[in-house]
């Protein structure tokens, strides 16, 4: 008789985060497993109906009230702007009117968040283009110290020939 009753009771457990997990960044994706209860929107289904309810979440809170709870109507939720450090997340399955089941159906998980360290990577093409751009800017601003007779003057594409109004680039002949 007790096992039949236990089989019909709603159950709640965390899928993620897992105990002790270290999450990189300030977003904490939460996923829970809910059995024997249909998650419904309490705003559109405010009346008590057996087998229906929703989830209350509390992140790093000691006041576990329906007022301070984050209310969720699905088995996933994402907390944003979570500061780096140790965290405790509590979840509770509640009825449509936010009242607790008897006994309360809660679960808790502790985890950590750290500062996101996404490495900056540049492709070889990006590095080559940046190097060329630095060279062009440098050549544009320096005064030649090599006699003009030992240099070749080239212009940018689209320029027919160097003139007083157009700037050419002096490249030493090596």
C-alpha cells in the first residue's frame, strides 16, 4: 500500500546543475526532472487541480517564500547575472495556488560559478590583414630616410600615378 502511494506522489530532482559542478560564466541553466505532475501555468490555471502544479526556485536565498520564489512552468529555467562563487539552489514543486504539497516536495543542489574565460582566437588571415594594415599605416606616416633614387614609389589600386594630391608609398629596393 505504501509503495503504491509512493509511486503516485510527484517527484522532483535536479538534472543540472549537478552537485559540485563548476559553471563558467554568469548564466546558470537549470533543468529538473518532474514525475507524476503536469506542469501548468499558474496564471491561466489558478484553481487547484490534482496532478497539476509548477516549480518555485530560490537561488542563494534563506527566505523560501512564494513571494521570493522564481516561478517556473517548465522543467527548464536560466538564471542570468549570477556572480562568481558558491551557490545553493532550492526547487520545490507546488500546487497551482503556490501552496506546498504535504510533505513539501523540495530538492537542493550546491554548485559554483566562475568567470568566463573564452580565449580570443584569430585566424591566420586576420593576423595577416592586421599586419598589412599596420605596415600601411606606418609607411603612410613615416618620412623617408632613404634617397628616392634607391626606392620604388607605388600607389594604391585605382590611382593612375602619384601626384601632389595623392599619396604614394616609398618602398626601399633591397
